[in-house]
C-alpha cells in the first residue's frame, strides 16, 4: 500500500474476506451434517429424515465487528484492481528475440532429425504460428522434373526388358525436403532478429555482455548446423551409391541379355573397359559437383560472416566515435574546471564539507530508523508467538472442558436411569385413602420423569431430568404410551443408551475413518477388502448407510440383475396388482402388524405401508413357490428404512435367494429348523457351560432363537445394535447371525448361570436381549472372542442335519396321512380336526 490509509483499507478487506470464508466454512459443515450424501442418491424412509440441528451464526461477534469497523476508502488502486494492472517493467526485445531464435533453431533441428530417421521428410514448426512450412515452388518444379526423368528411364528399361530400381524410396525428393525449409527457417529467424533488435539496444548499458552471449549462442547453433549438414551429406552419399548400384546392375543385365550374343570376346572386354571409364568419370563428376556445392555453401557462409563482421565493425566504429566525442567533451570541461580552480577552491571545499555533514546526518537518521524497525519487528514476532501459544492453550482447555462436560453428562444420564428405577421400586400401593407427603412427592416426580420431549415445559417441577424424544432416529417409539412401569424401564434404557453414545463420542469416532475411506474411493469403484470389512463391523454411520447398503445388495445380486430386463421390478409389481395373487390376502393382514412401534408403519396412511405392500407383492410374483411367509414383511420393513422400493426388493432377493438355504421361508420352514440344530452344535462348542446349564434344566432356547434367525433380530434387540448387525449381515452373509446369537448369550452368560429353575430361565430369555445396550462390547464378543468361525463348518453341519430333519418331516407326514385315513374310516374320529385345518 502506498499510504497508511490504503494499508488500513487493505487490512479491513482481508478481515472481511476471512470472516466470510469462516462463515461459509461453517455453512458447508452444517450442510455436510444435515445432508452428508449427494442429493440425487436414492434413500429410504429414515435417510430422508433430518435429525441434525442447524447452528446459528454468532450474532454478537458480527455486531462487535460492525461497531469496531473503521470507515476507510482507498486513495489508490489496491487488491484485485491493482493486481489486474499491467506490470511496469516489460522484458527487453533483445532477450525475447534471442530466446525465440534459439527455440526455432532447436525445433528445426529436431524436426529435421525426425524426418531423416522416420519417413525421409522434414516438417518444421515455428513457436509463433505452429503451422507446416511447405517447400517453395522452385523445389516442387525440381522434384516434378526429377520424377518425370525417373519415369522415362523406367519405360526405356521396360522396352529393353530391364527392371527399374527395386527400392520404393523417393530419393529425388530427399534433398528438397530436408534443405529448403531449414534455410527459410534460419533466414526468417535472422531477419526477425535484425528487425527486432537495433545496435543502439545491443550496446546500451551492458551491450558487451549481450554481444558475448549472442556470440556463444551463435557458435552453438553454428555447430549444430554443421552437424546437420554432415547428416545431409551422408544421406546424399547413400543416395548416390544406391543409384550407382542400380545403374551398374542395369548395365550388367543389359550386356548379359542382349549384347553378349554373337559379340567377340575382345570387343566385349573393350566395352567393359569403356563402361568402367564412363562410371569412373561419372563418379569424379559427382564428387566435383559435391565439392562445388560445398565450396559454394562455404562461400555463402563466409559472405554471411563477412557481412556480420562488417555490421559489428560498423557498430564498433560508431561506438568508438561516440566515446571519442564524450572524451573530448570531458576534456573541455576539465580544462574549464582547471581554469576556475584557483578562484573557487575555497568555496568548493566549504560546499563539500557541508554536503558531507548532511550525508552523515542522513546516514545516522537512517540507522536510527533501521534500529527502530528491527525492534518493532522483534516485538511483533514475539506478539505473534504469544498469541499462537495462547490460542493453542485455549483450544487444549476447551477440549478438556468438552471431555469433562461429556463425561459428566454421561454420568448424569446413568444417575437419572438409576433414579427412575428407584422411583419404580418405591411406587407401592397405599391402603389408606389419605396420601402421605412422601407419596405426593413421589407422584409428582413420576409425572415429571414420564414427560416426553415437547415444546411446552412445566413452570415448576421437583425434578427436571433429560427429556427423551418420542422416536429415535430410526423411527422406533422410545417410550410406550400405555404402561407406566414400562415407560420407566424404556426411558431408563434410553438414558443408558445416551450415556453409552456420549462415552463413545469422547473417543476417536469411526466417522473420521469412514470419511477418509469414502474420499479415497471417490474416483474408483469400491472393492471387497479387509479395511472395508473392519469398518462395516464397527458400524456404518447413519449418513452413509443408504449408500453402503445399496452397494452391498448390488454386490450379491449382480448376476440376477444382469439377466433381467430394465424395469423388471415395475413389471412384477404391475402383474401382481392386475392379476389375482394368492399371497395378497395374507400380505394385507400383516402390513399393520409388521412394526407397529415404528412411525413409518404405524397407520394405514404411513408412507412405509404402501412401499411395503409393493415390495412384498412383487417378490411373491417372482417366487410363487414361496409367495409370502411371515417374517418377510419385517425384513422388507427394515430395508425400506434406508433403501427405495426397488433396492429393498433386491435386498429381499439377496436374503432369501442368496444368503439363506432353500426352503428357509417355505411352509415347512425346513431351512430354519436346520439352522436351529446347527446353532445348538455351536452352543455346545463355543459356550459349553451355558449349553450344559440349559440341558440340565431342560430349557429349549431354540424357541427364542428361532425368531432371531428368521427375521435377523428384528424386534429382538435395541435399534442401535439391530442396524449394526444388519450392516455386517448384508456384507458378510448369514454367518453373522450365528456370531451375534452366540455373542448375546455370551454377553449375559454369568447372569443366566445364576438362575436355578426352568421357569425363571425361560422368562429371562424372553426379554434379556433388550437389556443389552453396549453395541461396541457385543461386536467385540461376536467378531473377537468367537474366532475362528469358518462358513464351511456351518455348511457341513447344515448338510448333516438337513437329512435328519427331512426324515422327521417324512415321518410326521406319514402320521398325518394315517390320521386322515382313520378319520375317514372310523365314525368316532370324524369330529377331530388337525391344526392346519383349524388355521384354514
């Protein structure tokens, strides 16, 4: 900046730009939180929700900036306007012309070498226009004449039954194609140099230095030109030798075919001698012509050098003349000064002393200013270092306070959860009609604790705990509406979940790892790898789950989708809606019973109900042997929370047709029964103490686990754990169900072993999975403590148990047929009906 006012204006503009940049950065962060995936990416019911809150800008900081702002206006151009002005110093013409001349010569040399080596043609380009330089009309005429001469020679040789040259190269064009453009190039560059630069520019200032540089560059270019000429002469010599070989072969054929018949031997020898003499004279003539051309070229070069030397000599003479004039002028001034020296010596001495004193004073002043600037610079540097240290300390304190605040909030949630449990235990029936003051306090505390998160808050309350929202981010109801005791348990569970999430957020989140991985795969397709498997096992973040679920589904059903026509899902849906479907009645009955505690499926007008109906109808039309089985509706409902209808359809295809064995969802549920026996074997192997405990009290835990396998833990675990299980299930397959089923029992093994009767054990097994809240611990047990877990082992055991279950079903079918036969023949048993007939 030229002035202090401009400097102030410049600093204010910098501050404004920095403020705008920070605000835009905050807005971008908010946008990334609220909509982390691209807007055109298809999502499910949950992924369209926006649970994140938008942070407001700091209004007090903006108000303080406006108050402290100083109105200044620039006196001169600053900022972008000053930067757009042309530079004051332009490069000299002599430097530009020399550089351009050197570049042109290099391009010409490289093009000439390329032409000689590759296609016997030379193509030259200039750095200014970059266009092809064609040969001159004179070169074209010479080339055409040489071509006609070669054709006439070939025709004459044909008349004499002789063949022409066997070489396909056009030797006549070589000299023209390689010589003329280089001359024109050098000539044009010389003319351009001579027109762009003048002797005055060369010898002004550091003229001698420029001349020496020019001479060095000229010598280097001259050496390259000599090398090029040698290459050209070698090519000419090669052409001459080849032409001579062709002529000698033609003569030999001529004498061998026509002239040798009936010619005496002495005459034939004489002719050979004459031919040799003619060839020798021709060779001497060609050599002399070559020498003549080289001498003419040397004469031209010498003339050019003489002209250049004359020009340099003329410029040097002009320079010497100018210097002589300056010397004469200085000599006259010196003589005049000597004449007046005697009279003005005293005055001159006094003036010199005065000037010396002023210069010394100015020097002292400049030294003082320099010392002041150094001191000021040291102070400012120290201030910057101190401010940086303060900022780092403040950030460290803020991180510590944030960690303490999060820890205290997590502890508070745990205390509130215990407080709610205590309230539930103290809520005992009162026999008397009059209520004690303690009873009123407990009643008031219960009312305050059971309030859900609403906009209206009570003005006075004995206790104001953390309010729990009515629905979680997946749409599941957090606190039931009817039973007060169940409300307390559910709210206590929600507070415990919040405490766990706060504790996990204090540590390094997996979200950063996911962002880094997705950024690294932005420009390439995702592939199966160990890193991706470990990330998915730790849980897919909510904002990336739609994208990853769709990718996992496409990974497994790619072979099915490639064999179908576009619009396959819509075609199936249209057929199911137009034609009578035997499964449609049962589908309609189960729609509202699918997930009644989820807001997306709670009423007939909910958005998820119609999508659920469409997917189930389309799948029943694709698989008429399965049609519809209870359990498919819950699988589709979970998939629709993060996927669109067509993707949810392919997700169901993945589970039923790829992951699970055949007959898993048929009427007999053969595959499901087989998996329960496989799970018993794994329980006896992985958890032998617990398996023996169940066997001791004759508890059939497969009555509980059967539903886990059929619907992949839907309505069996809390929602946070459920979706982490589904993340790994969609990527790795059905062995994940076995892992987590064993992990759930391992998690509560000690509590189950303390129970000593079958009724309490079975009652505990019905609800114990809802009390498991720590997803990280459960995942560690499933994928860490239970290894190794080969899928081959599961397949082998499925094959083993499949035959046994089929034999049992065959026996049951035989018993059923015997029963029906006896009922038809025996009058007393005609009133008996089977379970299947009763259901129908």
